[in-house]
């Protein structure tokens, strides 16, 4: 049987990227077979999601402090 582990699946990558962006970055860069261009674009997208998390924090996010 040649099944890849769950943490190498696209679903796990997308879920981790939305819920916990740093983990999404780790899973993205650990993925074999993904080109460097896709990894860079994915990293930028995950960074945008991470910033959105910081802005939308319910307990004193950046929007409340500076906005």
C-alpha cells in the first residue's frame, strides 16, 4: 500500500492554512512534488490569511488597537 499520510493531503493543508497559518506554511513547504512557484504563491496567500487572523482577533486585535 502506497498511501500518503493524512498530513500530506491537500485537505489537511487547506484546513491548517485557514485555522493555523504557521502550520499551513510548514505543511506547504514539506510537500513533495509542489513547484517552488506554487509554494511561494501559497506562502503569500497563507500570509494574507495570517494577517486577517491578527486583524480579526476578538480580544483586542489590530483593528481595535489602531483602527
